[in-house]
C-alpha cells in the first residue's frame, strides 16, 4: 500500500518548494539585469570615448591600433592582439558584443567587450578587456565584502524561512490535531451533545459541526433500530410462546383422540414449524441488541455435538423432500459463548434445510470452521418467514463477534463458511 504524506510534511515541502522557486527565479533575474546594466554602462563609455576622439580629431591609423583610456581602437579587426582576434568580430553595427568564455558555475577569467561603431561613414572597432588577474586591490576587497554580505543574507534568509515554516505548521496542524482528538471523543455517547470547541479557523469549526451532525444522525438511526428490534422481539415472544404451548397442548389432547384420520395434522405441523422459526428469529434479534458481546460468558463444549444436535432438531424441515444429508464433525472442543454459537449454527442449518427442495446438503465441521452447502435449484420456492433474513442476521451476529464469515453462490450451490474464533 502506498504510504501517504502527512499534512504537516506536505505543507513543509510545499512552502520549501515555493521559496526555492522564488529564490531561484529572483536570483536569475537579478544576475541577468545586473550584467545587462554593466554591459549598457560599458557600451555607453565606449561610444562616449569614440565621440570624444572624433571631436578631438584624433587620427586613427589605417593599420594597427591605438589605446585611449583602456580602450583599444582600430580600423581592422585583424590589427588587434591575438587574445582579441581569436574571437569572431561583431557582425552588427553599434551593438556591444561580449566574449567571456564563462559558464553558470564559474566566473570568467577574461572578458572582451567589442563594438563595431559607424559614425559619419567612418567605421572603426573599439575593444575593452577585463582580466581577473589585473583587478585592483579595491575591486578584490569590494568583491570579498559582497560575498560576505551575500553569505550573511543567505543564512539569515534561511533562518527566517525555517522559522516561518515552523510557525505556519504550528498554526495549521495544531487546530487540525485538536479536531482529530475531538472527533475521536465523539465515539462516547455522552460527548455527542457537548458544545463544539473553538478550532481557531471558521473552516474547521464548520467541519466539526458537520462531523457532530453526521455522528448524531447515525447514532439516532442506530438507536431507533435497536429500540425497534428490542421492542419487536419482546412483543413477539409472548404470542409465539402462546402458539407453541397451545400446539403442545393440542398434540397431547390429540394423542388421546380415537379419530385416526386426523386431516388437520399437516396444518398443525406448518403452524408448529412457523412458530419455531419465529422463535429462533426473535432470539437472534435479542442477541443483536446486546451492546457488548465481548463480555458474554464463554464455556467449553464440543462443536460437533452442537452441529449434530441442531441438524437432528431441524430434520422436520426436510420432511417429504428428496434431500440427502452428508454430515461430518470432529471432536474439537471450543471455548466460546455457547448460546450465541448455537444461534449462528442453527440459523445456517435452518436456512439450508428450508431452501433445499431436492439434492444434497453437505455439513462439515472441522476444527473451529463450519461449512454448509446446499442446492440452489429451487431457491425461489421458499416462502417461509425466515427466507434470507436468517442469513442476514447471522452475518450481522458473526460480524459483532468478529468471526470470519463468507457466503457464495456458485454452480448451483450455495455455500456458507464461518470460523468460530475464540475471543
């Protein structure tokens, strides 16, 4: 999984990148315009020198060059010394050309300024050279001072930038961390109606308001669902108990009857099965309403015995169906909440028995894992009360206990697998 940048690190990198970009851009522009200024000043001095020579009517020889105020003047480019003529002559009139041989990472040792000047149809060349080795002590002193000032300014700027980044992180991340801590405290129901603290920025305050509103909405919905399930399951238990006790009473009375035809027995059996299904569902609903299932008492029992017992108890669901059962269990002893385990296993077996109308049902318990598969050829024929609901309730119950649960439909088979891991 790709590791994501933290907000603090992202903010720091963004500010550093922005500052570095601005510093680089302004450095390049400053250096460019500084050199352009020197070039303009040099060309102005060169032009001024030529005008001065012309006004003084100083004759420039046809061959060779003359020197005036550190400027070399000649009528032919080839008449200059070799350190000048090794460069190509300027091709544009009255435009300063510069040859320095330097690069971005080092200062040039020699610079040649040259200009082809044309005044009153009298073209001449004027050249000025600068060499690092010929620089005066005053120039070297000023250059050293400039480097020192630049170093101090750079260190100060870096310190200020670091301080600004630290303050910015502090001002931004602290309220966000406070919002995160406050949002975590919303897990406690008692904090849902507490006042929203001040998070310094209006955007964070608005986000906190939305978070609390969302959590309150979810909490209210869950509470309404719990109340509905709790009330419904309690209200259903009484009529179900009445139905089942009356069925038992009817069976006892009916066993003493001399009437052997008993045409009403199928109807009684259907009422009996429906009431038993409703009883199991209400028990599951009651268990789902328990807030903390981790505190339920656990005891040791044999999972295989529970599976065999429940499968035997629900065989009535397969009455008059051409269904064969393949049942395998081992002697694994589990330490689990036994009642909850019985509810889950009972729901899975009951759903398999209810929705299988022919074919095979395979039940395999190995270790703490239970796998049940049944045919899906008549899946849509089920009309019992627990159709689909039993599996949904089982899924929610296993989720609350943290038991791995998987259900798949494949090649006409419906297979569920659950592992009863110990808490």
